[in-house]
């Protein structure tokens, strides 16, 4: 479903990335996507999925869905609810919202049943291999010690990226690989693609940017 190479922007839960703030960021990314032909997607908090899916043409991902069926599960987020709100997929097992492998498998299966993309986040090559065994659409490797930092994984630890690609493809050649943690520039994106990935997953580099369009154009330059 999601085209590659792709730049997925996680808006997390900052005060400035909800509601109107989320919409302004998404519209800026949409503008750059049209201008450059680069594929962008955005993952807002659950309350903003419908807003962004209805007000922009960007693919919208949920940040998380739960491994529960529809029914008596107060407070949980189901894939079906995310789909109804306009999401085309979901992040799974982000470092800030970890799941057990059995739950990851359940969520991936449920997303597949809803014809939605699954982006399973991992922290190293070994976990990437394990995640690939449940056949998600994407595995996104993000060393947690680099998340939100100033040094990209592509510079600090390129081996974890290339080795994760190798491990994933060894288990499930059809699974696409992304990398993230500290990614902020077009050069980071260019190196990520050279290392064999299908794109990047990032957050603060865009979500906290003073000028989202400038940053997005720079990121897109790494794809062009």
C-alpha cells in the first residue's frame, strides 16, 4: 500500500503536534510531497487521525493499535477503529510503546486482515529478524539510544542498518526495511537508502522543526 522509498513522520504527542499543529505539519509535508514527488506519510496521535486523513492527501498511520478484538475492551485502540478514522496502517512496537512478540504478531495479523500496513519498530538486527518472522509490511530499526538525538543512526551505527536489512531479507524477502533515530537531513536519507533500506521513520527532526517545509525539502533531496 505505502509506496517506497518513503519518509514516515511520527508526530508523537508534543503539545505543538496535535490538532491544528498536526494539521499544519501534515499540510506542509503534503505540499513538499506534491512539489518533489517524494512519498511522505504521517503518524499523528489517535485523536488526530481523522482530522489529517480528511484534510490532507497524505497517507496517515496510527501510532499504535492494540492486540484486542472489537468488543468489551474499554480504552483500547483497534485496527478497525483506526481504519474507520482514515488510517492506512499503524506503527507497531515503537520504543515508547513496546509489545510482546505474540502481541506484535496478533496486531500484524489484524492489520493485514483490515488491508492496512504494519510498520514494526525494532531496536537491533536480532529483533529485526524476529519481527520479520511475523511478516509485517515494514520493519523499522531504531536504536533507542539515538532516538531524539543529534546524530543519525546512519552515521553513528550504519552497521545496525545494513545488518538489519540482511537479517530481515534472510527471513522474509518481501518485508521492507526502514531506519530511524536521529534522522534529520537529506544526507541521512541518502545514506539510509544506500544501506539498503526503503526509507526512514523520524519524528523530532520534523515535528519540532521551525520550518517544516525547509526540513521536508531537505529530506526529499536524499530521495531524488
